[in-house]
C-alpha cells in the first residue's frame, strides 16, 4: 500500500513539475490604478497558492484554538477524582453523573460513542 501511495505522489509531482516547466512565459499581472507587474506564470501561481494556504490556515485558527481549549477543559475535568458522596452533597441539582467520565474521555479523544 505504501508503494502505491508513494507512486501516486511521484506521479502528482511529475505532473505538476511538467506543468511548471511548460508555463515559464512572462505574464502581466494588472492591479488597480493602472499598476502592473511582469513575472513568470508559474511564479504567480505559486505565490497565489501560498497566499491561499496562509489565508485558509489563519481562517481555521479560531476553531482550532477553541477545540484545544475545550479538550483541555474536558481532560482536566476527567483527570480529577470524583467522590460520589461529596459530588451529590456539593451539587444536589446537578445532572453530573460520575459514571459519565468514560463518555467524556472518549469524546475528548475524538472517538464516537454509541451509548
């Protein structure tokens, strides 16, 4: 299986390399207010690809940070030992079930539970 995946990556690289070699012609890139620049087409494509990757990464950062904070909170919650007698006395109106720590741990690990 590794050989097949490696071969597919090699083919993809060769196709993209051939694309780059065939698109070395100078191209005009026109901006607003009459400004323009001249560069090889493959350089412009690479620059816009990198810029798109960077913008996508920055756009996903808030979601990643909030998920990491939630995971840290759940791990901290499950790492504390829970005494069932004091938990009932401490929070009589609470719906917290001390047996639910397994479910919380599996959710924190990203696993699906069927309970």
